[in-house]
């Protein structure tokens, strides 16, 4: 299939790596024009060269209001408007524990996870209204959805806030035909697992290319590793008119991970306990 986004203009944040990159390639293949908003300039420029006129790279730190505003303006000026805001960029932030967290670490992380979402929604809305509607796609995580929460503390709490923001915005913006849906990725082998935590994207890339894929294949009920294309295909659906009556949804793309945290270990543990009690009942 092609042309599912023909005539549409999207801003994708964090689009030079991982899920954002996969979405950018897919959106362009489906006819969209894409503003790539990311802090990694070298990769952004290379991507612009590779994908040609359908892509415009802008250096954008999503924590900065001026940068986010400029990314939306780029879409309007270069491509004539905005139909889709896919705010995907994030890093893990400060991974300190409950007791070790500093105010600075907390605030920095929430600037990335909450302020950035607020800014992307805020600046997209006027442009989307101009078009008579559109689609906003936010990205949470399995971390706050899985039972009891998992993953780093500040990240988990911030990503929980993204879900609340998606639902709030969907309610407010529905009357303007602006849909807001939130993706909940499970575990995917991308750079976020390593380098960005320490501000070293290159190291992150190297580590993500050498990750234990067996781990990623075993963490959820569906026994294969998630692919960034799994998320990109879902984002494409939410960006396209095929989902024009869908808003306020929190949508896991996780092979079933959020059905139960540590599904495999728990299920195996439960089964083992049942096996033992049945064996002892039999004598
Ligand atoms: N990989 C996973 O297992 C996983 C799981 C759940 C949720 N997520 C979420 O998916 C989204 C995409 O992550 P990914 O796994 O593709 O990681 P990734 O590290 O491959 O991509 C993240 C992108 O965001 C960009 N970025 C980081 N800080 C930025 C900033 N301040 N301003 C603009 N751009 C910035 C990076 O340069 C990079 O291109 C994130 O929101 C992440 O929290 C990932």
C-alpha cells in the first residue's frame, strides 16, 4: 500500500533514530512531507539528504518553547500547513532511585517528558485548527502501565503524565476534529536504553546494535522482539484518515507486555507452583 498520507504534513520529533526514524521513512513512503525535529544535527542533515525534498530537518530541543514553535513554523512555511504532530522524542532522563533523586534531576527529566509534550501540543494546535483538524500522537511507555510500574522512577512518572495529557487533550480538541492518541511501546532495542542516559548518542547506537535480542524476544507473551516498524505502522494508522473516529486512546504496541509485568517469569513461576501443588496432591 502507498499514499496513505498523501497530501499530509507531519512534524516528527526524535526522528533521526529508533522509532521516530522508522516512522519518518514510512510516512515519506506513504506520501507525507515530514519535518524532522531532533537534537542530533549530523544525522538530521544526512536524513534530509537521503530522503530528499519530502523531508526538512530542523535542530530542535523539545524542551525549548522557541525550538518547538520553530518546528511547527517550518512545517507551515515549507510544506504549507500541519496535519500530524507525532511527538516521539525522549530520553530516559535521570535514573536515580526514590531516595537518591535530586530536584535538578527530577526537573530535567520532567522537562523532557512533560514540558516537551505540553509544548508540542500547544504549538501544533493552532496550525491543526487552520487545516480543520488533524492528528496528535504522543508516546508514553509500558513503564507506568505495567503492574506496579517498572523502569526508572522519574521516567515512569513522567510517562504516566503523558497518558493523562493525551486523554485531556483529546477531550478538549475533539470538537476541532483534532484527534489525540498515545502510543505505549513495550521494549524495543534502541539507543534510548543506553547512550542518551549519559548524553552519548554514539555510544548508545553502538550498544543498541549489540543488545541481547533474546531478552527482547522473551519479555512479552508474543515470543519475538519488537521491531521499530511495529510502532511506525501503528503511528501511520493514527496519522492517517483510516483512524478518523479514534481519539483519546492509549494504545500498547508491546506484544502483550503490559498484560502483565515480567509476564514470562511470573507465568513460569505460577505454572511451576501449580505443577508442584498438583504433584504433591497426587502424592
Ligand atoms: N525503546 C524502548 O524500549 C521504548 C519503550 C517505551 C517507550 N519508548 C519511547 O519511544 C520514544 C522513541 O524512543 P526510541 O526507543 O526510538 O529511542 P531513540 O533513542 O532511538 O530515539 C530518541 C530520539 O529522540 C531524540 N531526542 C532526545 N532528546 C531530545 C531532545 N531534547 N529534543 C529533541 N530530540 C531529542 C534523539 O536524538 C533520538 O533521535 C521515546 O519517547 C521513548 O521514551 C521507548
